[in-house]
C-alpha cells in the first residue's frame, strides 16, 4: 500500500496578507525539504480579522488572492500537493467564503471546498462568534481521488458534525481533514478527542493543521496541529501554539487493516428514529 510523507504547517496569521503569505511559504519550503509531498496549512491561512468590514476590505476573489497565487507557484516549483486549509475570499454582496483549496504539483487547482458549518456560538466567559454574518456557507462536500489515495476536505467546526466525515468515508476517503483555527477555550476541551474520534469511527487518517497563539485581532487559537492514524493514535503533533511545521509518514495500508478489524462502515444499517410519549396505565 501507498506510504507518503505528509506535513502540517502551523501559523499565527494576522491582518497583513503579504506577511502571512511569506511566513507560510518559508514553512512550506521547510516541510518539503524534510521530505513532505503532501502539505496542509490551517484554516484562514491568508488572513485573520474579526471585523467583518475590515476583512472584506482586505480580501479579494480567489483568482487574485496572493496566498493562493504563492501556493500554486510553490507547488509547481517543488512538485508537491498543497492543501490550503482555507483562505477568506470575496464573494458578491459583500460576503466572504471560508474556502479550502487543493493544489496539484503542476500548480493547478484540483478542488475547492467552502466551509458548511458556521461557528455561531456564545462561549462561557463572554467569547462570542457569528461566522454566518460574514461567511456564506457551502453546500457540497468533496472527496478527491489523488494518486496516493482518496482525500476528504472539511474545515474546523465541521469536525463536530460526524455525518459529514462518514459520508466521505462511505465514498472511500482514506484521509480526512479538518484544518482549523480552534479557539483556545474549545481546543483545550475538545480538540484532541474530536480529531481522534473522527479517525476511529471512520478507520481513516485525520490531518489537521492549526492556527495557534494570540493574533492581531486579539483572538487566541489553540495550535496543536495533529495527524491521527486510523486506530486513533497520534502520529505527530506540534505540541504548542507557535508557528512551525511537522512531518510524518502516512501508511494507507493502516486504513485497510483498521477497517478490516472494525468494519463499522460495512456494518452500518438504516434505522428509524422516533419520539415516544411515556404514557402508561395508571397504577391500581
């Protein structure tokens, strides 16, 4: 079975797209120098801005995004697959998309994915997020048949929706992805267990590059980029919130073996779920 070297790039993206792009390029080159042929960057690689108005003023359409232009150039130069975890790109009507971009070694864009699940939450301590006020959610979930295996694309908050990953696994995805900008608070509580759960229940690798640290817009992200194997073991982790990279071997034979040992996908059955009112006979 295929064995590849994969890498996660951990960033601390700020408001300046050119600075974020330069930092990412340096780390991508370092990962490729360490043997990586598949490299993933985090969610919002190009820019992190809390203000909707400021974000829309800074970004552009995908075809003119400087981060994506760099990614295409470096793929062509280094001969790698690059999964840009996501970039903020401009849509019509003053909205944005949180868009993942998968680029082939020749520099061509193979596939894109717009984040479906919007992080609209009020966290303890007063932290509040309303992604739906800025981003237009996507509607389609891709699985891409790459030369080394089948890869499913997802982004951050999607990891809390197991049906998305199960649908990809049913289509044969051997590698699942959830590049992220997890908040520090939710990351400390749930980051590792969610990544491992998605890997275990689907018998697949999960690769999730992350943002980390305190950003210019005052948000704090958790870092701890992860690669998890199909048995739920952590293959590699950047055990901090600092910019950096890590590489690890991905052996797709482990996917076959994990799914043979626990054939959960093959054993699935359709079922009916309904509400029953608890009304019984009165006691005598």
